[in-house]
């Protein structure tokens, strides 16, 4: 089903870039303006200049972040800052990090993957995307004709294909070995053995791929191919744009971690905040807990105990501006069926993000579709302490703390052709940008 093949990656030249951690970054969509500016200042060859360039007031169609990224890319290739591998390869990565103070390692395979429309059921999404983001990403790829980061996908690895790859590199020195700003250790190996390539390709022929992170980039790759077909009479089935670059991770990998994405709300009227709990009592059992706003760490620890993951119980932590207590909302049995009937598919009703979005935000707070997409109204964070502090300091009016979506829920939803709300998952840590790039020029 899935076509996975090696490619000639473009990597930073370690003879010219002595410290790889200075030039790689997190993906574009999690970099703040402040962080982007810091990456700009850190190194003149940072991948951020390619993937999330600065706009200026004097930008034109001929001179803008995308055209400047294209110029940087070509100049860095010419100056051997970036070097394309001479032989096709598969790239194995390992990232070491801590979860709940315990060390874990996640392995990932970077490969070239044939683009497939979602309706073929080979590559499957699970989240909605934003048209504005896809438009911006398309302009970047049209200017640069390259992939600067990977689409993060997951697959069922019952045959342990990643185990085969890790055994291949046991006695091989990594191309890169560095720690990022978060203290995560990254290693990358280049595998050029054609026999291994064939084994990997054969193993994936029966597999489906589930997009974990990078829905916008995948849909942009489809749109880019469509644009080329419409504008290039010489476009063929072996054109590089028929493929995209993916970071493939096993669902069975204990290092495959999903963090919850908590919601922070602004511009919620005081009368709405004051009446929220009374309305919520119809659908939720509510517990009240006092806390010390000056000690968010202790509050976080206390909340963790109360929010202990209990599948299917649908628990939410709620903080309301100017209140010295927080609340645990536990959904009453049968509520989603009674309220929504067949309006929401059964697998979706089991998701906390659906309960939050449809029952709490829409039914209780009165949000419409435009409000659900309004990032000024709804902010997101994967860090509980940030959510707690946002409500207790008054920068936000309400904070909703969630438990994480599970990998099983992601694959079940995707296989049924259903879509979760945006920001339903946060795979941690993100696959870094700049470790391997790929040209889309024939």
C-alpha cells in the first residue's frame, strides 16, 4: 500500500557547520516570533531562514520571505553549507528525552513516501487544517521547490522494521549527535545498503500511514503536485513532487508520546464565567478544589493526581479568572448520546476534545464555528503550568486542562475516515526541522 523508498537527502555540511544544534529548529508551526528572531541571531545558516522567514514592510511579490528562502537555499547549496548525498539513503533518527522524569528514546525513519490522496486510504489524516496556513506553505514550496522538514507519521510495526534498522546502525557512527535547547539528544544515521532499502520498502507495502503531525504540509504537497501538473506539460509519474519526505515512527515504540493540548480562553464575559458551572452541572459531576495561586507547581501536582488518566471517564480541569479554586468536571454517563444522538459519530464521542469542543464550548459557552477557529479567542498550550498561570494571573479568562488523546484513538478515528478538532494531539517531542532536507527539482 504505502510506497517507501530511499532518497538523496540534503544535509548540513559538518565541516562547515561545527555545531548542528545552532542551525536546526523545531517545526515552523511551534516557533514564536521571539523564538524565530533568536534563531535568526544564533546562526546565519539556521533552517528557520528557510522555513519561517521574516516579513518586512517593504516586501513585494519579488522580494518576500519565500523568495529570500529560495535564495538562501540555493546559495547554501552553492557554498557547500548544504550538501546533497551522492547515494540514495534511508535516514534513521533517535531522540532521547524524559517523560515524567524517566528517560525514553523514540526512533524514526526518514524516507521518501509517494503522495496518495486521502480517499485511497493509504495515508490517513486525523485533524482539520487551516486554509490560510496551506496557502502560505504552498507559496514557500513553489518558491523553493524543496522539503525542509518531515511530515510526522505513525504506522503499526508488528514486523519490527525499525528494529532491523537500529540493528544496522549499532556499530555505525552517527552523522549527527547533539542536544537541542530542550536538552533532548538527537542522533541521525545514514543507511545506504540497497538490500536493507528493499526489505524496508517490502515491509511497508502492506501498511497504512497515519499522519501524526504535519497535516498542513501533506495537503500542501498534494496541492503543489496539482499546481505542477496544471503548469508543467512535462510533469511525469517519476517527478520528485509525486513524493514527500516523512518521519515514520512505530505505534509500538514506547517513546511515541502524545501530550494533551490545553485550551485558554479570552474575552469571555464575566456573566458567562459566573454562570458556567451552574450550566455544566446538568452534564458533569463537579468537584471543587482550593489552591494557592502563588504556588502553581503544587497546584499542577495536585491537579495531576485528580486528573489521573481513566479511559472513557472524560475528566477536565477548569480554572476561572479571579477564583481561588479550580474544578474537576467529570462527564455523566450517557450525556453525549442523549445530547447529540447520531449527530456525532460514536468513535468521536469518546474523545475528550470532542466533549470539550461540542458540549462545553458550543453548547455551554455558545461558540460558533468561526469562534472555534479564532486563535485570538482560543489559545493553546501543552504545558499545564502555563495554562494554570494564565487563568490565575488574569491574562486569560478560563483555562481547560485535558488528558491526552491516545495513539489507539488516533488510528481508530483515521481508519474510519473521521476528523478530530484541530490541536487534538501533540506528539512530543516534535520532529526537528533541518536534520534532512530534500530537493523537489528533477
